[in-house]
């Protein structure tokens, strides 16, 4: 059963009327096709208008939808011959980050991403998409492998942030992320990052120092989670919707600030309503970027990536 978000309830009410009319028509033999078509058109029009004018807090709900496609859902649809590569070679295989070699339209790529589950069992396996230091070290190992063999890197990111537990801090969480930032900046191959759902804090940035950074239409990318922001500003995490509206976390705002390079459209209603369509849009964006980045030398790729991140933000001097 599909989870219905609060702001979607008017659409569901119309849909229930449509189902009721269909049942009456079937049981009584009455011709109610005209009425049904009217309600279906009404639902379609309302859905298009609603999803073209969503607030950041509403996009956040879609980004966190329990049925939103995860990393492996996208890999299955855009890649061929995916071979997962496990472990950081230092003692652990963090399942919150998955990566490996694959082919994209016949071209070898290294594809790496954060992984969320759709059930309690899966979420426990993937630690709710919150990587530990071993996950970032595994990603770094795969980055270096790709760099050595001149293989483009694609990352697909959906994380509420790096795991904040004591065990992660004891094993060097901050250091692991910082090393990834430094080493990604030095890679000599094309790097493309896609924020597919949540993109929170350094947990997301640890996989997103890329030549091209894109957001899915209803994804969000932020320096701190809305709950974390609300806890700091108002001492009340329940004000996360107000924080989401203030943080400028959507693709529209991030494009204005030159934080990202573009927005990838989703099916009306969100990526969870049509995995294939969402994956096709993502794949076309990646292929277009690879065509563009292929024209750049190794040094140009490094320089462009470095300057891209150095130029973010506005600075005032006295």
C-alpha cells in the first residue's frame, strides 16, 4: 500500500470518489463514464498544479518517502553488469555505502552510493543510510581504483547524514569524511554526483566533491538537517518544516547560488510513482555529462572541480 503524505490527501479523496463511481457503475450497470472522466481530469489537473508548487518542507517529505527508489533500484535500471566491490580492506564492509564496477551504455563506470532500505530489516542492514568511517574508506578505495584505471565515477546520494554514534566518532568519522573531500578534489577522472533523496551535511558531501552535481526534482541538499537546524535555532526539532523553508535546500534555490549544476525532473507525484521514468531521466543526465567531461584533460577536470567548490558562497571583506 502506497504511503499517502499529508498534502496529497485531497488527491486521494478525489481518487476514492472515482473508485466509488466505478463500483456503482459496475454493480448497477449505469453509464457513469462521463462523471468518472470529469473526476479523473480534475485529479490530474490538481496533481500537476500541486507538484509544480511544492514548498521545501513538502519536497522534504517526498525525498524521505519510504518507497522512494534507492541506490540499487537506480543501478538496476541504468547500468549493466554491476559487480559490487566490498569492504574498506581495513576490517569492515559498511552496507550504508555500496559501490562497484558497472557498464553504462557499454561504457565502464565506477558507481557508488548511499543505501537505504524499504523495510525495518533492510534499514537495519543499511543503518538507515547513515555511513560509518568504514563506508567512507570503502568509497575512497573505489575512487582510487577508478582513478588508477581511468574510469569515470558516478555517485548517487540519499543520506540523512553520517552515522552520529559514539562508535563512529571513536573510529574517526570526521577524519574519514575530510580525507574523502581532499582526495576527491584530486581525482583525475570525471566525477558526477546525484542527490537522489536526502543530502545532509558532510555525510553527503563525502561523496559529492564532483565536477557535476545534480539534484532530483524533489530531493534536497543542505549543510544540516532541518531537524538539526531547528534544534539549534529554536531548541525544538519539531519545527523542522520551518527550518526546511528557511534553509534554501531545493534545486531551485541551490541553482541560484551555484551550488549545483542542474535539476533532474521526476514523474508527477515523485520518483516513487515511476521508478523507470525517474531512472531514465537520471541516466540521460549522466550520459550528457560524460560526453561533456570527456572533452576535458585530467588536469582540466581537477582544476574545474577545485574551482567549482572554491567559488561557492559569498564573502565580504572590510
